[in-house]
């Protein structure tokens, strides 16, 4: 993923990024964007939170 620059997250998520289900999801979202759908967050911000906080610094995740 081009927008994910933080190395510890890249390592943790590499298997997910290589999966067929992730490829299908990415393709679906790209088609929807091209058709004019509004998708949040914007493509360039999808991994902003992960880029700002390395995996080994995470203490709690609130969803």
C-alpha cells in the first residue's frame, strides 16, 4: 500500500495486503471512486493514523 509508510505496520499487515480478499476490496473501492462515489477517508489518508503511531507504541485501540 503506497499510503502506508510506517515500517512496523507494513510488516504486521503484509499478509493482509497480499490476500485475495484485500485485493478484491481495493479493486471494489477503486471502481466506486471512478464512478464518483464519495468514500471516507480520502485515499491518501487511509493509513494516516498508522503512519503517525508505530505498532510497538500502541497501548490501546478504541474502535
